[in-house]
C-alpha cells in the first residue's frame, strides 16, 4: 500500500489517468462484446467467457513482450494491463454467471462454464506468454 500512496503523493498523475482511461475503454469493450454475443445466443455467461479468455491471452502477450523485448513506460504498461484489461475482464460477472446456472439447476452449464473459464484462461495465458516472449 505504501508504494501506491507514495506514487499518488509524488503527483504521478500520468499512471492514474492511464489506468482510468484504460479502464473506461476496457469496460466499454466488454459491454460491446457481451452485447454482440447476446445477438447470437441466450446462453448466460458466454460473453463473459469470451472476454475473460481474450483478456487472459492479451495480458499474457503484453507481459511476455515486456519481459525482455518491448519497453513500455509505466503509464502505458499500467494503462494497458491494469486499466484496459482490468476493465475488460471480469471475475465477478463470471461468478454471477456460475451462480445463475446453479440456481437454475443447470448443473452441466455451470460445470462447463467454470471448467472452460479456468482451462481456457490457463491455456491462453500460457499461449500469450509464449507468443509475447517470441515476438
């Protein structure tokens, strides 16, 4: 907590603004992608699965690229990772979607959703890291 407090006291508003802007763009992107998904299916949670999977892949790529090759300023890196992808992905909606299926006693959908989210998330995060490190 001291690190963030120190940054704010130092007046480093670039990082704060980058995270805020990225968060706004990521949230709007999540809304748009989820809304587009609902045009094709009524399956509760599919849009969330897509945004979380895509977000995990993109985060893996960005982190992989910035490990050795790509140098990003702190505002840009934090704006992309914490802001954009933090606003784009959503753990809380994933949990709601799971509970929705449980309450509807749609156990198969609940199990598929939680399994697919975790397995796909791991697979695409690892893939993103591998690709990002190779770029």
